[in-house]
C-alpha cells in the first residue's frame, strides 16, 4: 500500500490543489476508486490524520482519493468557484489519467462527513453517470435547501444563492431528477444520535422515503466528532465494497 501526496493544477479552479491518494496492494488494476470528502473546517489531509483509513482498506483492491474541497460545499458556488465541476468532472479524469483506476460508474463511489456528507450526495446525485454508490456521515444535507446556521449568512448566500430550494444545490431536487432519469446511485446515510445535524438527517431521510428513493439509513450513538467518523467509515467501506463487488484480500 502506498500513500501519494499530489499537488496538481486545477484548470476549473485556476489554482494548484492538494490531494492524498491511497494505492492498494491487493488485487490487480484497474481498481475501483473511493472519493472521500472532508468537512467545513478541515482539508484533504484530515481523514489520513484523524482516522485509520489506511488500515481499514489494507485488504481491498480500492484506490482512496482524498481531495481538497475548501469551504465550497462541493457545489458550483453562485458567486465563486465551480467546485462541483472540479470534483465531479476534472478530478476523476485526472485520477484515471494518473493511476490504474476504472473508468466507469460501476468502479467509482463517493462519501464524506458533515459538509462532505452533503458534498458526496451533491456530486453523487448531480453526476449520477459518474458515481455508482454514495455515503454520508453526519451530513449537512439540507444546506442547499435553506440556511442551517454555522455559516455566515452572506457566505451561505454566495454559495447557494438567495433561493436555493429546487436548484442543483438542493439534494432532494437532485434525487428526484436522478430517480426520474433512472440513474439513482446506491445511497447510505448515517448520523449520531447526539449530533446537532440529526434533525436535518432525519428530515432528509423522511423526504427520500416519501419520494420512493431507495436508500439505507442508520443512527448510532455518537456526536459530531472523529470518534464517530473513524468508527462508521468502516461500515461505509463495507457498503461500497458490496456495491463495487470488491473482495477483501483479492489477488
């Protein structure tokens, strides 16, 4: 297993960006790829620094890509960078040009925590031809529908606009659109029972049920912290491995 620290030039953002990539020893390429997103106050190094992600994927024929999402909620900001285009189009193309990665929806999955939980669904539902499965931990899942706090209101408006409901920032609107197109990825959502975003996750889960959107939903003891995410990333990996048809220890 190898950990690569990349600095590469994003034409979409017009700047250099950092990305961590875990390359597997198990199996033979081309490999499936898991795009793993950070939260609002962190960067692309945080999953590597605060969890045992390398250990958890040690037996999987899986590339793990940890990009920098900055503070943009992984969506094309109304007054700012096109983060969705950067992560939904440019990053997979760069990874698949650079590494022996599968170039198909069936070989890609995406997940994240908090802002990255929203981002995983924003990209997975917004680019349903790109990602086959999506997971969210403790996601700010209604941030693209209405103001949830934590962000400055001016910053929120610059990202999502004054009336984001029904737009491409709205995860319910994107789920409906993907369902109508017959292109829904597999979805898994979880949240801690002591997490301040629990009501947001319960509401999003209920709306998906009302819309008839298939998905897994789970609540576990825990708060909005790394103890929770380090534990439950393991279940997310099992979920993706099943959908990607990966086998631990594959040669």
